[in-house]
């Protein structure tokens, strides 16, 4: 055990530090891997792709569902901001290529609207 006197912002502290061997050092736990986006077949119609890399927070549509222009299809989190992915036109969702928790890259297929 070694004792030290430390000055932090004008306040003096006495600290004791115990020396440990390399075998006693705990390794940090690995961060859990996020779910990769599943590779799904694209349905017919207009492809809706990810405008930026991020994580899918919610998927608000299913294949076969009818949507109106401007409806929120899903929410993509990028850089701690939630981005709503909206339907560019009215139509029917022919496929959904991601699920909640998926990680996507720019240009990855999210869904198709016919």
C-alpha cells in the first residue's frame, strides 16, 4: 500500500493506492453487439433506403399495410437523434427489410412501397 498526497483544484487529499499484479486486473466486459440488419428480398415498388447509418428504434409498418404520403414508416437513431423515415408516396408496403434493433448503413434497404 502506498500513500500519496494529491492536490485537486486547490484542495489537498491523502490517498492510499494498493498495487495489484497483472493477473488481478479485471478486463472490461465487451459491449453487446447490435443486431445486424437482416438481408431481405426487396418487394416491388419504390425502395426506401437509409439516409444515414444508425439503429432502427421502431418499425411502424408491416408488409401488406397501406400507407399515406408522409406516414412515419420507422424511426432511425443516428448521432443520438431520432429521425423519422416517412413514406414518399401513398401506397402499399410490399416488404420490410429491417426490424427493431437493426443496425443499418447509408443506402441499406429499409422497405419498399408500391
